[in-house]
C-alpha cells in the first residue's frame, strides 16, 4: 500500500471514529433521558423500605411501580456499543443507538454543523436550513420521542410475551413470569399511555398511535395462525398466497418495530412526505429481513442457540409456509415439526430465504443512502442498523457453507 492510500485509509478511519463518537454521545443522552423518565414513573417506589407506608402506597409500589421498573430496565435489542473508558457514556452499560437520533443528525446536522444545539447558529455545513431556535426545539422533541419509542417497545414486549407464552426475554425472565399475567398486562398498557403523554408533540403522538394500531393488528393476525380455521385455510392456499400472508403479518409486527422510531422522528422534524415514504418503505423491508432472520434461526443452531426448533406453535414461520402442502392437513405440534424438518426441500428453502433477507436489507440500505444528507449520516445509519444487519449476512454465509454453495 502506497503513502497516498495509507493517508486515505487513516482519514477514513478517523471519520468513522468521529461519527461513532456522535452516535455514542446521542445514545448516552438517550440513556440519561430514559433513566430520568423511569425515575419520574417510579419515584414512589424509591422511598426507603424502612419508612412507613399506607396500605395504598405499598400496594401501588408492588403492583405498578416495581413492575414498571422491571419492564423498562430490562435489556432490549443487540448491544451495539460496548462500554469504553473516556468515550461518551463512559464505562457504564452498553449503549444502544436509536434511529430517532439518526433522523435528527440527518436532517438537522452533526454537532460541528449546528454549534452547541442551543440555537446559537442558523446554518450548517450540510446546507440544511435549521433556523436559530429550531435546532434546540427539534432536539427537545427528538429526545422525548426517543424515550417514548424505547419505552413503547418495552410495553409491546411485556404484552407480546404474554400472548406468545414466552417465559424468557433477552436472557431474562419475562415480566409476566416475575409479576404474573394480570400485572404484566396492566403494566404494558399503562406504559403505552405514559409514553404517549411524554411524547407531547401532536405529530409524534399520532405517529406512535399508528404504530400501536399496526402492532396490535399484526398480533391479531399472528394469533389467528393458532386457530383451526386459519391453519386449514393457510394449508389449502397456494404458496404465493401463504407468502403474501406472511409478508402482511411481518410488515405489521416486525416492520412496525423498525418503522416506529423513524416515523416518530420524521413526524417531529416535519420531514417532507416524499422522503417519509422512501424511509417508511425501507424500514418495512428491514422488518421483513429481520423476521426472515428470526424464522430461519429456528433451523440453524449457530444462531438459534437454545431456542432451536422452539417457535413452531403457529404457522407464522415463513419456512413452514413455504413447505406446506395438502399432506399437512391435520398435522400439528411434533408431527408438523417432523414433517418440515424431514422435508427434502428444507435446505434449499433455507438458503433461498436467507438470500432474500440479504437482498431486502441491501435494498433498504440503498434507499436510505439516497436520502442521507452526507457521508457521515450514512455512516451513522450503518452503525445504528448493523446491530442486527451483520447477522443476516452471517446467516446467509453459514447456510451457503452448509450447502456447499
């Protein structure tokens, strides 16, 4: 490598580190805001147990504030940024970037472009007209939206685990296991109301409400796959219709989880409709890619771990829907699982669907790059989305090796 190439590589590495520092700083700010929000929700529970409480106060602490603390304090998602001494966030728990902050950086600029983000400057190096006071006001909206999105995801998890009968979530006991189904259901519902109030901005609240509607609609369709009538209809339907069913379901459930953070930020920042449509479609594709990954890991021990061959109760798994035929009529439980695991087209189907997940992710990223205002914004997006994206690529590579492709 020549001197010119070494200088270029060093410059690129420095640019990536600078972007990573901004990502970490934004993520640390979100964690601080989240802690403050949690404190505001559970303040009565923090009273020393040595002090006397009325029966009402004690009951409220046990039945609401403690479950809320457990729900919001649990892990969620992949740990993208490990602790690092001297970096924003320091050596505390791993930081998780947010697409809400990516939107803010893309449409309002990076710290050196908008000064101290308190409205002291009126422009930035990207040529984005932010206005003197707009930057600080927009950041305030984004900060509240980011907290609302994170806690909304926790609420969805609490309710989803009840409906799916999941005892473990991210390596920890599910909320309904530790506090019982009634309290977990009440906690998830209460958190939804709390974050809608916290978001404050009417456009952001409307965006979150649409996400709630989509999520529960998707959950209804998912639960339907456990009924005899829907199962019979799916088995009798042609494979194209089964795939379309899965896509609609995945877009509502998993796609909503990808779209919600970005949609809320775009609403708060009043981004133009055309780019909203582009980004919404890209997040939908990422949701589909993520759900394909989740479905496939049931068949790949390297990724499924202890949950291999576990998620077979319903017919929402894409692999099952690809391999079903009229011979499956009446099959359920272990018999249906044995049918799929012994199917001669199982391995080719796994490889084909893994390739589809890679394609969906690649096309989604290319769409997002098209609206990125700068190379730094694109790098920020990559750091944020590749928490799971790189696993999609690795899964495809693993299946290729397994099949000698």
